C-alpha cells in the first residue's frame, strides 16, 4: 500500500494497517519500512478474531495460529464491502483498485 498510497487517496480511499504488535513496536516498524499510513495496534488480537482475520497460517514452513494478512474495505456509511483473507501482496493493490473502481 505504501507505494500506491497517493493514488488510493486520490480515489478517496483511506488506508489503515492493524497489527497484533504493541504500539512501540509498530512505530519502529513504520519508521524502518518508511510507511506513509497509520498502523493501529490490536495487541489482544480481538479485532482480528472478530473480523475473521485470525487462523491457521504457514510461515517459513511452520504452521501456527495467528493473524492472516487480510484486507477489509469499509464504505463511508461504515458498512463492510469486501473482506479478503490470506492476501498475497503481489498484485493485491491493483486487484483491489479494480474491484473498487479506483
């Protein structure tokens, strides 16, 4: 999202990231990765679990329970319009932009 943020904002899209990491860790991550959008902390993973963005995942050959890379779009009325789970970063923004007509 970082590299596409200007065009997403121009299309009226606000990007927020949510992570299970604590705020201090997120601040360092955002600085280290030059992120230009806000990261929110879901330290108890409550939001991820409620939104279905928590489950079995495999990272580096190891399977565990944890947050699933997901994208949820919410319209200006606060209604969830799309929810994509297990998102592959490559090509995701282009597909999302096409889906949203942005």
